[in-house]
């Protein structure tokens, strides 16, 4: 995941932020989780929310997510 892009998602126009976010998702992501992420990104009302989603993905991917969080459960149940 490109940190520079991640840091600038909230400053991008919404459509650009959505496109960049989807491109940042790892190809190793499980298909059900990928679909849920794409759906959440598509429903995001602004680029700040897209940024928040992708920071959660980044934190989880680096092992810095919170165990038992509702966010992890949302994707674990996918």
C-alpha cells in the first residue's frame, strides 16, 4: 500500500479517492472481503471516509488493528 496515496486520500475529490482506494487493495484479499471493502468505499459519503476505511485496512494489514473491534468483525464475517 502506498503511504503517500493513503495520506492524500482525504484531499482528493471523492471519485478519485474511491478509485485510488480500490487500486490500493491487495490482490491477495479474500474475494468476500474485497467485495465488502469495495461496497463500503462506494457508499462512503466523502473522501475523508474513504481515507478512514483505507487507514483501517492499512492498520489491520500491519498487525496494528484492535482485536475484537467491530470493524474487524465486519470483515471477518464476510
